[in-house]
């Protein structure tokens, strides 16, 4: 059972999973590996288009490549038709991840507008029949990541979570926003908690949305008694958050992270992307991370401007070394 692979035995006797939420252009193999080292129990790849996988688009296969150190890892796919998702799942199965995750949660117009991602929440019967077909078409466990509903007036997750379970999925991750909300407002975890409370639900339920402090993590973990929590935006440039959450679970003191350690992780991230994808890709991708790696570090601002304007990896390395020596 997927449950046995995903949920980790914590020293306090409980089974739980802290997962790195999938994020396009962020949770690359290089960053997933860093998060794993800092304690993420479960990793998801960035989502990839089913159509692109079927068409053998190399970039999509690169996005879902993973190393054995990452296990347990799920490959996430999106699509709007049964035929595309089934064929893509079969392709993904050949790569032998621990599970295949169907994205029924993305709200972006170019995806949801075509009936993929959270667009499917407007047609729950279709969501169920595609999910069932995907489960049937592969031997690997299948999971679903979705949102609480299409909008405030449509069928809530509490009304179809059981039906999703009956499709044969082995994990359900729920982001506490509607499709209509996109990323606005606050995530509402009450419906996620209700799904978990349903006595007929026996697959793991992971909650997601707006966990941005260790205190909130601990509070929500206790309040909603879920099997796992997915961390998205707050893990960007902050892989230590996984370690800090674990320390909190075990009642240990939270280890502060020095600027030197942040620089060293940032350099590793930059260089592994450069080795795997080339310098220009690394330069572009890392721009999303610098402010996050050095968030709240006093006097970082002038270095940020330099990092954004740098043209080569050597320049970045030099600026990072300056940060390491000059900022405490
Ligand atoms: C830049 C970005 C990219 C994302 N890409 C994906 C994705 O590929 N697949 C997915 O299921 N969710 C994706 N998400 C949604 C996150 O996984 C997560 O559900 C959402 O950000 C809420 O969690 P958080 O508040 O912890 O960030 C993305 C979010 C962001 C901000």
C-alpha cells in the first residue's frame, strides 16, 4: 500500500508525512533533492502535460526525471481527456516512480480553461471516470491533488472524496481553496478536516495551503489530524522548514540557519541546475530563489540587485561568497 511507503514513523510514535508540494519551475530534481536532505518525507515532481509526454517532448521528461535518493516520489501529470491521461500514466509507469499523481487542482486559465487541473471540478462525474480509468491502466499507485471545490456554490470535496477513494486512488491531497479563488484569500482547511473525519475514508489525506510558520504547521497538524501536510510556497528557498517542522513535532529546539549555510545550499542548487540544464537555464531559474534564500537577512538588498543583474555563474558565485563573508 502507498500509505506504508509515504507515512514515516516519527520517534514520538506517530505516522505522518511532511511533503514538498509540486511547484512548476521550482520543485526541480535539484531542489527536491535539497528538500529531501532537510527532511521532506514525500516529494512530487512539477506537473507535466499528458499531451507533451505522449508527444515525447524531451523537456517534459527532463522535468519528471528523478534519482533514487528522492524516493518516495510521485510524478504529477495533468490533462483533460481520459485517453491522454491514461497514455501519459502508462508512459510514466515505465519510469517507476513510487506513485503517479493526477493534478486536478491547477487553476491557471491555460490549464483549467481546457478542463484540466481544477477545471474538472465543474464536472465531477468526468473527474471520477478519468481517475478510475487511470487507476485501472497502471499497476503503480495513483493519487490525486485537488482543491475544495470549483467555487463557493459547487459540489464541495466532502461530497466527492469518498467517490474518489472508490476510484482506487491511494492518496488524496487537498488545497483549501476553490478553483475560483486561484491563490487569493486564505486557504480554508475545515473541509479538509471533514474529509479526514469521514469514517469511510481510509486512504491518507494530506492538507495544503498557507502553512508559513512552524507554529501554524503544528497548530493545523493537531487541529485537523491529517496524515500529512504539503508545503508549497514557504518551502521556496527555505528547505530547512522541513527540518524545523520535524524538530517541532519531536519537541526539539529549532536550529537556526546561518547565512553561510544558506549560501552553501544556494550555491549547490545553482551548480546542480547548471550541470543538469546548462548555465542560462540555471541563471533564469535561480532568480526566483535568491530573495527567498536570504529573506529577512539584513542588508541583503544591494546583493539582490547584483544577483539579478549578474551575467555568469562565476559572477553569482562571487556575490554569494561576498554574502557569506559580509552578512551575519
Ligand atoms: C509557482 C507555483 C507553481 C505551482 N505548480 C504546481 C504544480 O505544478 N502542481 C500542483 O499540483 N500545484 C502547483 N502549485 C500549487 C502548490 O503546490 C500548492 O498547492 C499551493 O501553492 C498552496 O500551498 P502553499 O500555500 O503551501 O504554497 C504551484 C504553486 C506555485 C506558487
